[in-house]
C-alpha cells in the first residue's frame, strides 16, 4: 500500500508470520543494523527480554524465511561499529558463508541506485 522499497531495522517483523510472508513475497528488504539493535535495547524489547546478545538476533530466521536482508552500521560513530564488524556479527549469529555472500549480493541488488548503475544491470 505504501510502496516501501526497503525498511530500516524491521526486526519486529519476527513477531508477525504474515508480515514475514509479505516481505518475502514482495522482496522488500530489511536494512538491519545488528550492533545498534543490541546497544539500543531494541533487540531485547522485540524478544521480550531484559537484555539480548548478538547471538539472539533474528536475522538468520528472517533471511531463511526468504526476506531480503541488507546489513548496515546505522550510525558508526554512535555505535562504534563498521560494516566489516556487522558481517562478523552476522557470522556470530550462525550464518553460513553462502548466506553471508548472499547478503553481500543483496546489498548491491537493493542499493538506492538507478537500475543502470546497479551491479549486474
């Protein structure tokens, strides 16, 4: 209805299977910032816990559900992270090398660039 091209953070989708289905079906990517999700307490809130660790992150479940994922750093200066560290966080969540490679590819697929400037176009 709103024509979303990408949703920032979006980890709350883990609580709504129908929303997860819709995101996967429409190929609407979630821009996920794992370090930010942990440090702001957003991850703990979504999991209904007092605190949460990076290993508790739902990114693997979202990805394996077929939802496109784009990794981001949110605000590197505030959260003291880099994109390289966010990929390391994704690996700590139990993602396999092929899944990490796919996330890299999705970063190009879902970049906010004119179609002729995207990788493979």
